[in-house]
């Protein structure tokens, strides 16, 4: 019996028995329980002590000898060959000293909003997947076709193409953006990314640091705020009113402005042409880049969406797009469109991070875009989403007429200003008491704004939407009409 050894350690997931025996012995040695020079019992005795077969012990000792932890000789048996007491006996425990976090990580974590949990009867909170948007059949076929082509020896992209993504995907995207978004794009202006968050992170690291200014709409998308503020740059909130971003609130100078002109997030208002022109004129005079988040490009439910700002100033606007809403169940996927000097720097720095976008996903995306399958699928999904929007809008108007709905032509949620006398926290807590989850709007703003909530509707079937409004009306409004 070797006292210092202790019992066999609990198995780690996937760990074979001989590896477990090896680890038990190695940890006992490193913890100093089996000091250097200790003679281990014979194979049979050790096997009995650990409750394993002799062969398993032979395997384990062979491994420890190869690693240099023990030394075996016919004269003196198997002896421990290294000094111990250098490591704690358990290796899966987290260290109890604070991690040496960088300033970036500290700032990034400070912006994190904890999840409020689940268990609601009707969950109107934003950011939920909409299964109808996923083109399951077309995507599966495209992926299979492209995997087959790759297996037959398609060459891997090289040079610039590797960093930006396959040329056929960038061609398909340029054609889609020029046709559908009124953009002015050539394939060499396109870079594929893992979604808008990845695009924002890459751009924030390129252009922002302490001492610089990033302007952004207020209220705004928290993912954008977090990426920009983690760089240490000062954030300049530009007020949003009933006409979207108000250019009168733009700073004298800034490195960049993040904005959502197609459907302001979260108020969903489109930026009128006159204000777009003012923003572009400001950017030219301040020599600022415009980061246009076109998140609602495909998500319009009434008529065609307004053209992208990028078409007005392709030399200054970086257009950010995402497929991660539609392809969410299987992959994250997005792109950015930027002028040539910005693309060159992005391509030059990408090898330091993720090297290149996932090739197979990118090729499948080219396939579904170029074949028209993506557009066809989305047309159907948009109809369902438009119907859901109408169901929620009319139910709220009838049952909660003092809740003021911002007219919405795109996106997946409604922005609702609360009536006088009902503050946001009371609305969110009251709704939760009725089994309904709402997103409060004030955490998205830094400037003072009227109390408001967001209700995502696209992920919920019509009967759930009506049920949610019935519950809210019972809590805050009129009884159901009889
Ligand atoms: C304003 C805004 N931008 C971008 C995105 C998409 O970001 P990503 O591609 O990182 O999922 C969303 C999705 O919720 C959004 O609401």
C-alpha cells in the first residue's frame, strides 16, 4: 500500500482507464505525496490498490516512464524520478487569484448585461431566433453541393481572396447589394465576416483607441456600443428623435459614426434623405468614417426598404450586413463593404485573428444567393413576419390604446413609448408578473428618454402574440371586449 497515492481520481469526460491511472499517479507525484525516490509497489499490488487490472497499471507506468516521472530498473524497481510539491493536487480547480485582465477585457466585461432568465408564458424580448427565416432546404442542398465540389479537389483560395472570402461569394453579394440595396459595390470591396459583431470588432480595433471619439446614435444597439467602448475611445451619443438620428447633435470631430439609417435600432425609424445628406456632409468635413449597420436589409415588411447610405458615399461609408439572423441555427455569417484603403488594412490584419472566413459556409452562401433560392425563401418568410407585425400592432392598438407605437416598416420588433404615469421598470415588472417578458429601452440609451419598451414579434405565432397582449391588457389596460 502506498499511502501518498490516494484513491483513483474521478474520470474526466472521455478519459480512458489507463489515462486515469496515469493521471492519478502523476498528480500524486506533482503534489509531493510521492516524493522523489519513493519506490512504488509492484504492478500487482498497485493494481489491487487502485482497483484496476495489472495490464492497466503496466500501461500507466510505461507512459509515466516515457514522460520522465518514474524510473524503472530490475534492481531497484520503479521509483519516482522528479521532485514534487510544485503543483496543487487538482488541476481542474480555477485559480483563486484574479486573472491578469487587459484594459480591453475589463471594459468589455463591464458592458455585459446579465440574462434575466426564462420561464415566461409569452416572451417578447428582442434577440430571439426566428426559425422561419432559415432557408433549411436550400442551405442543406447548397452545403452538400459545395462539400462535394471541395472533396473533388477545388483549390483553396489564396492571397487576398483567403482573407476576404471566396470571389464567387463576394460577386454574389455585390450583385445582391447593388440590386436590392441601392449600394455601389464591386467584389473587391467586400469582406466576409462571422457577422456584424465580428465586423464591428475588427473595425473598432483598426480605428479606435483611448483619446479618439466614436459617435453613435442614442439609443443604440448594445452590441455596437460594447465593441466601440471596449477600445477605450470616448463615446459621443447623438440624439435620435422621431426622424431618426438628429444631425444637429453630431460632434465637431470623431473618428467614426455608427448608425442604422435603414431602421434605427431600437426605434425602427428610417433616416430621411435630407438627414442622410447632412450626415454625409458632416462625415466629409470631419473626415469621419460612417459605419452603416444594415441589419434590417432583408427584414422589411411594408414595401421596399430605403436604399443604403453607402450608395451616396461609397468612399466613406462602411456597410455592415448580417446573415446571422437567417442562418442562425447553423452558422454565423455576415459581411462588410468598405472602400479600397480600408479593405487593404482589414485584409492585412486578418491573418492575426481568424485568418479567413469559413470557406464552405461562404461557398454555400454564394450558391443560395446566386441561384435566387435565398431571395425566394425570404419573400415567404417576410410575409409571415409582416402578418405577425400586423397582428401585434392591431392587438396593442385595440387593447392598450395609450401605448404609443412607433410606426415600423422593417425589423423584428415594435418600439412602444409608455403612457404617462407608467415607468419602464413598473411596466417590465408588471408584465413579468403576468408571465410576459418585455425588453426595457432605457439600457440602450445614455441620454434621458421617455419610458419605452421593445416587443419582438417575428419569432412568435399569432396566437401567442394575441395571448401576450391579452395578458398585458389585463395588467395595464382595458378588459377584453365581450
Ligand atoms: C442593430 C443590429 N445590428 C446587427 C445585428 C446582427 O449582428 P450579428 O451579425 O453579430 O448577429 C443585430 C441582431 O440582432 C442588430 O439588432
